[in-house]
C-alpha cells in the first residue's frame, strides 16, 4: 500500500479499487484488509490522513510520509521473497485420480476461464497506456513489466488448459492405463526438449 500511496494520495476506497484493478492477480487482498492496513500505516507514521468531506459524506485521504517513503525504499532494496502459487484448479487436477474425468475437466475449464478473465481485463488496460489515457501513464515503463508477465501467464494457462482438456476428454476414468502413461512420458520429454 505504501507503493500505491507513493504514486499519489488516495482514499481507502481508491486504494482498494486500485489494488483490485492492478494487483489482484499477483497480490490479492480483501478490501477490508486495505481499510485496516491504511489505518495502521497512519498509526505507525508511514502515512498521513487528511479528513474532510465530499458533500455530506466524510472522506479521508491518505498520503505517504517521508518515513513511509524511507520504509518503501528499504523494502524495495531488500531481498525479494519467494513465489507461492495458490491455484485451486491445478490442485484439483493434481488430485483428480480420486475423482472423475468430468471433475478434472471442470477444474481445467475454471483455470481457462480465469485466464480469459485476466486477458479481458488486461487488453483494455494495455490500450489505456498505449493511447496515453491511463491515470498512471508515467508508470508505464514499470507497469509494462508486470503486465508482460501476467499476460503471458494467462496465455500459457489457456494453452495448458486446451492441451489438458484434449487429453482428459479422451479418458473414461482417471485410473492409469498404458496409453495414458505413454502420452504423459512423451509430453514430459517434449517439455524437456
């Protein structure tokens, strides 16, 4: 959140919406977390809160403090943590030997649908940058890096889902067979080149 406040002062609502739009595919957080966290940032001196109103509704705008910028720079300069992938459809495919081919196909379809949703959000977003109308146009040089990763990840997921669905759609059950074994080993060899 400090990183988002470094771009500009924002209300908790704006922070939650920006996180949903910008980070949800690689750093998902519930809106309630955003509201709690921004108050903690203020309490710890990393953000200032300016209270006012929009019409009759109270409104609080948070801005990063010098101490917050220092903390953000320190975090960015530190070692990056690891990558943990939480992917329920893939978990279901991994465990599908205890289910049916239809169970596996539903999980594969869910992964594909999620990837298609990512692309559906990403394409218009990319056009906002290309056309020079994104609110954070000055950040395009760094935003394009994460966009590239997520866009390619979505394409990879769709490609995988199509291959996996073709394979599983020919199964009568999820048990082993000589043909399944042969195709699986051929795919592993193909992947390793």
